[in-house]
C-alpha cells in the first residue's frame, strides 16, 4: 500500500514537472523549473520569474529529495557547485538580477527581468537556465498596456511606436510627424502626394504584399490613401463643417488627430475590379478575399472588420490595412481579434 501511494505521488510529481519545460533526460540528477511558464511583460516595466532547481536521487528509483526533505548525496552536489547559467534570447529583455539561494536540497532564484521600452506588442523571447546536465526554458511575451500610453486629454504618448493604438478615444499629438515617411513604391491612385506616403517598414511590407498578390495570383492592387497629416485632417474636417454643419460633420468625419492614417502605418487599398474606389464590395472580390486571408503574412491586419463596429467605432472597411509587423498581425489574425480586443484579451 505504502509503495503504491509513493509511486503515485512520484508519478504525479513528474507529470506536473515535465509539463513545466524542465528537461534532464539522461542521468537525471536535478530538475529545473521556471514559474510561471509564460510571462506577459509590459515594455518599460520589470517582472519577476522564479527558477527552482531541485536535486533528484538517481541511485535507484527517482526520489524527490526536496519534497522528502532528504539530503542529497555529495555526488549530486558536485556538478552543481556553480549557480545556474541564465541567458535570455531577445536583446530587448534584460536580466536585472538573478540571485540564487543554494540550500542542501536545491536552488531558488528570483529573476528580475526588464523589457525595453522599444519592444513592441507581440514580440517574444525565452529565458534559458542551464545547470549541470539540466536545462529549462520559460517564454516571455510582450504586450503593451494602452492605458499607460495616453495622457489625461486622450492624446497617445507613444505615437511613433509600431503598436500605437489610435481610435476615436485615443488621438495622435497634433504636432506628430512620422520620422521615416517614404513615398510608396507600389502603384498609386491619387495625385495628392501626401497620401502616397507610409513609414519605411510599412511601405516595404506593402511592396512585398502587392508583389505576392501579383506573382501568386496575378492580382493588381493599388494604394489609394496612406499618410494623412494633422493639417490635412483639419482641412477635411472644416470642409465637412462648412458643407454639413458642425453636428453632422462630427458624425461623418473623424476629429483631427483620431485618424489612424496619421501614424503613417495605415493604407487604404483598392483594385480595378471596384474601379479603384474604397467600397465594401472590395471585400467580396477575389482580390479583397485574398488580402483578408494573406495580409497578416506581411504584417498587416484588416483594422475595421465586419461585425466589430461597436468595438472599433468604425463601419466595416475591407480596404483599410494597418501595419503592425508580422508577429502581432499573425496573432491578431489567428485569434480573430480586432486591435482593441487584442489588448483586452
Ligand atoms: Zn483608411
């Protein structure tokens, strides 16, 4: 009876710990465990992860020495006289401290890790610990908290970040101009040249996506409206006020600063099939369907999807693409979220 219960206890222990990325395959003499297994980190902030190393007796059947409070044999301790070597895969993640406390039964280390302010949501990294013949890994995921990136007037404080969240409640600063605007290399539609600009990374990605549409499917896509300066937004808004009056203008057009186009990371696209216009019908064309299914490969999302109007504050716009980089776009696409929902889930 006693043997069975002990075996069951040990099995349960090993099942639990083997799911925690601890690996110590041959000549098992210790186990390494990170807790938690996955950590979400906010750029600019620190987080603490615990690494526990436990000696295991390998003389006969595995025995967990730390839980049984038995002393490990001297042979077990030999290869573990040095503390675990802890490394991190992403240069934007820095270990501030990792002070191991060694006891007779194992080691416990509280690891303080700092995520650089420059890291964008959706990027990731791993911490690896090597100790004797054991190693363990834990995953780190970066996710910004939009509430930390807005001032009391509703103006975002991270306008140049690739993952900046702009909507009707979160305006861009009036004086912001993207630092690396370039004229897009893809075919354009409008002669007002400001709209034919994007930030460098978004422009490169758009170029790649249009080339893929052409070579994979023979589709012709065109860029219609990209960067929109604050000045242009004011001009458009005033035009609507003169035409329709203040109240109606507020309903049909965006308040200056609230257009995502001001980031230089959004582009409205079209095709000959819908006569180069921005229309919901684009979403039903072969070209629009291909864009919806493939944009994430190039780091873009359909920013205002159908059925999510209450969340985004905008009608369905199959033509409006927002560049977020491939990691973040992929996650938002596969989880079928809007950019707003991503931060809440
Ligand atoms: Zn748009």
